[in-house]
C-alpha cells in the first residue's frame, strides 16, 4: 500500500475507499496526521484493516485510530461493527488479552504530601500487587469462586471485600457483562485463571502513580475528581492467562469448525454471531472480560491498602476514588446510528476504547453532562491524558477512541535498541521517576522510545473530534509487569 492509495479528507482523517481492492465491503477510515500515516505504511496495520472489511456483515467502515500498529489479524487500534443478525464475531478483532483495560483513581493527596515517600510507597504497592509472567496472586480461589468471578466480575470482588459498591458505578457496564457464561470456558482456561486473579501480568501492563500536571477543562476535571497537583493512580491489566486461553481455544475452533470463505487472512477467523458457536464464544469472552474487571478491582483494593499502610497520618485524606475503568480489547452489543436508523451492532474494539458522549444512557448520572472519561496512558516516563467522549465520536467511530500511545517498535527491536538498566537509571536521574520491574528485558521492551508520542496521538484524537482534553498527568513512579 502506498500513500497515494489513500484519500485525504482533512489533516486528521484519511480514507481507503472500497475501490482500493475488489471485494471490499466497506471503506477504511483512518484518524491520523501525515507523520503517523507515513509510519502506518511501514507495517501491515493498514492491510489488516483492509482485510477486516471482508468480514461478513461488517457495517459502514472499519476505523483506525492514531495509535495503530500491526496486530494478530486485526490492527491494534482498530474498530469494526458487524450486524448482530447477519454478521460475524471475530476473536482476532478483539485480541488475546480480553478486556485489557485501564482504571484511573483520583485523590486529594498533594504531591507534596508524599515528598520523600514515593520510593517506599511504590515498593509497598509492588509487594502487594504481584507482577510478571506467570506470577500468581494473593487471592486464593476455588473453582466455584472462579465461576462467580467470571459470572459477575467486579461485583464478585466487591461482595468479597475488595473495594466499595460505589466503585461499580464508574466501571463500564458496572463491571459485569450479563452475557457471561463460565460453562463456555475450557478446563485449561479455568486452570490458568485460578492462580492469577489480583495480579498485574507482564508486557505493557503497569501500575503508575501520577500527579495532575495540567487541567484544560476545570468543570469536567472537577466532575472527574481531578485536582491540580494531586496524586492519581492508573492500573493497566487484563484477563491474564484465562483470557489468552479463551482466544486461543476459539480461534482454533473457528478455523476448524466454521471457516468463513473468501477471507484474505485466516487470523480473522470468525463465525456468525447468532450461531451456536458464536454465542458460545461471546459467553466465554464476556466471562474473561468479567475476570479482568474483577482483577482491576482487586488490584485497586491492594493499591488502597498500600497507601493506608504507609501514609497513616491522621491529617491526610487517603481516599482513592475510581474515576473510571474501561476496556481496550472487547466486543460489545451497542446501539448505533447506521444509515440513519438506530440498530444493534457488535462493536469490535482492539486496542481502542469506548468514548460515549454527553447524555449517553449507559453513563453514570454524574457523567451525563460531561461525557465518558477516556483514558490514554503514556509510555512509562511520558505524560498520560484524561479526555472526555464526544457526540461526534458516535457518528465517526462508533463512539470509539485511541487507547494510548501505540508502538512504533516491536518488542524484539526494542530489546535490541534499549537496555532496561539504562532506562531505569535515566528515568530516575533525569525525571525523578521511580521504576519497579521484575525483568530488565521486559523494561527494555517498554522503553518510551518504542512508542509513538502520546501528545501527537492526543492531538489527532482531539482534532478529529473523537474526544476532548480534560487533564494531563505526569508519572512519579511506575511498576511494570
């Protein structure tokens, strides 16, 4: 694919038309500036977006976010909606880490309140929130417990003492997808999930202590509970081995039992949503998503516990309030305007986040006037952003937005270019950021230089009308899986 294959709509929107190749069902709409477009052409991400237009029942367009990069079958930073009655569901368009997502906690603690305590505080969190490949958790689960987790998600965690019922109001779908059915999980998925609830995982997962560096919308920031110079915490984790196994199991079954003809990439294996196999996968995916919601809820509990264990001064307000918790890799049945009519569709978001605008019925009352908080984490050492969803996103992207900075280097290339020890030292010496990680090679994979400029991504998002800036966060301490 070449740049002249794209039609430039404006400085932040580009189109791959249906005429690009024979058989495309819909065009591809890309939200990006010139520089990001040039980078897209260096990998297969745009080809993957084109391949997704062949999915049966795909509607209107396939969307590509400015943090896009190549993934398995479907680009990371991709969004597609399919017809619920006559369309398919595809695990490759959702991802292996089902409901990998981010939770943001706000506080009234000033950065100055914890001066000299950050290294000890992040050490306490590191001790309470296990991280790394295959690492287990401090939560002992029976198989019956796991069925409850996968059935009711964050609600199970709160009922069992991990957090507050108020937290549930500020999680997508209140932290529990109703179509979950744990009986759709394989025994291997169950066994992988049993020891890992309440653990961070590896790769790009993190817990990060930030402070609110800048506020761009005072009114919305106040509604979100974000105050200048106050601490905030981000928790980025997903469904761990359970979710990965669900994707692996069903991709193999789809390819073996119900292959869709005329698809250009077998990694986009799919089945009709209304088929028995489609319903079974959807139930398993929702179960894994509930596991992820519960996982972030339990991590939240241990982060709060860490703050209280260390900062026991009576004059400090140690409340860490859930601002929002949202999913990155998921499929949701939502109502959208299709060809002028309201229609239920299955929105696949892979490396993309929901971004409902003001007045949407699925938002908590508190966020009805402002729109949904949209969280765009930076890349360890760079700023993160809190934005708010817009009505325009409903029209342009099925109410979807970027999920972060997006990679520009593969993990293997990053490890060749960077050294974890150097990254840790430089972030400490140059930016006063404390880093905790079990693996120096894993730290190298997540080097800030391996990612796009988050500020550039945010500018594209805002200029395209998908979300608007509310606040900028800067890191003071990071735990990487």
